[in-house]
C-alpha cells in the first residue's frame, strides 16, 4: 500500500507543470475544463491517500482491532506504516478538510450574496448599465446571471469595442465560468500544491471569453484593442466591485500573474493578436494521463488496504 499511497501524495506536485501545459497547449475552453478537473482530482486523491494512512494506523491500535474483529498480528506484519507518518498524515488531512470547509462556507455565503445582488439589480434584462464615473464591467452569477457595465466604461470604448466587451461578458454568463473557478479554488484550499491549477483556471476562463468574443465579432485585433482600452480605463478610475463574487471583464485576477511575469492582460492581448488557439492532442493526452495515474494509484492503495483488512478479519475468525 505504501508505494501507491506515497505516489498519490506526490502527484499534486505536478500542478504547476500541468497548469503551464494547459495554458500553452490547449484551447482556453479545454484548458479551463482540464485544469479544473485536474485540480479537483489531484486534491481529492491526495486527501484520500492521507485518510488511508490514518486508517492503516488506526487498525493497528489493539482496542480498535478487537472492536473490528481484526487480527492485529496480520496487520502489524503486513503493514509497516510508521506511527509518526500516520500522525503527520492525520494532521495534514485535518488541515485540508478545515481549509476546504472554510472555503465552502465562505463561497456559499458569497454566492448567496451574488444571487441576491443579481436579483436586486434594476430591470429584468441580463444587461445592466449603471450611471458611474468608474469604468467597470463584470458579471454576477445568479438566476439569471447579470452583466453590469458602467457608463464610463461604455464611453471609453467605440462601438466595436462595446460589442466585444458584451460578447466577452456573455461568455462568462452562458458558460457559468464561476463554477470552474470555485471548483479549482476549493481544491487549492484543500491542497495548496494545486494552486497553480486554480490560477490557470482563472486565466483560462478569461481567455475562453476572449475567444468567444473574437468569434462573435469576427476580428481578433478589435477584441485585443477593446481589452487593452478597457484595462487602461479601469485602472485609471479604480473600479469598485459589488459585494458578490464576480468575473472581471478585462483585468482578471492577481493570481494569474504567477503564470507568467508579463501579467494576464498583456498575455491576453498578445494571444488575440496571434492565430486562434488550438488544442494539442499530445498535451491533452499527457494531462489526462496524469489525472488517470493519480486516480489509479489512489484506487490501488485503497484496494491494498481493503485486502489487508479482509485478511486480518479472516485470520481473526479462522
């Protein structure tokens, strides 16, 4: 069991290379899907591996072995898990569960506020234009999701730029991008090693929206110009976000900058000035392979522990 458990615990260290691979080798839509799934799988399997180490030590305790009708001799003979390792695993698992629980509570409250904020916005249409001297544009998840754009932002853009901006925001609403970012952040709260994947997801959903806008407008350079213009206007007027979690129109998030020193907005503009992105089958296969291996190692470790407990149970009743 030890080999598979420890291998499972090592897989989250592949989070940073996987994040770079997803951004560089996949279409943004595929990158968002694969990076978020990778984050959840790697964090989930590593937590499961920590749990298996804790269970392996628990069944070695004489009182528990008697209560579960297990042969402690078989368990001690066939499993050499260190008590110190099991203790550390238990502490790490507790920290992971606490981090995940804390994030979940905070996120549920934030989403509830977002849904309430969306309902409280004036009108019933998805687009809401606010009279504001601050140049800002963002989406608010809800039923329905709302797109909020200030008059200052609209004034900063020409007509094609406004169309590009709205197409970008509509992609956030229609594709429910907040679900991707929430899943990846939850995984990162449980295991910080997958944080690069969460940053990759946040960048990928912005690029996904950019590419959707480019397809809608039919002019990649126009969308790139709109993003650059909106970013300058936004920074100049310092936007005030609402109380709800939102997806920015052009600025992304600070965590994105960790993927590349250039920062998210220049990278997005540069990507739009180049050819349309395509998914590399090779990169896609590598990412899927890492996810599959992590899951397989976790399953093998769980099966080894199951066989050990079954053998100890048979020995006790034999």
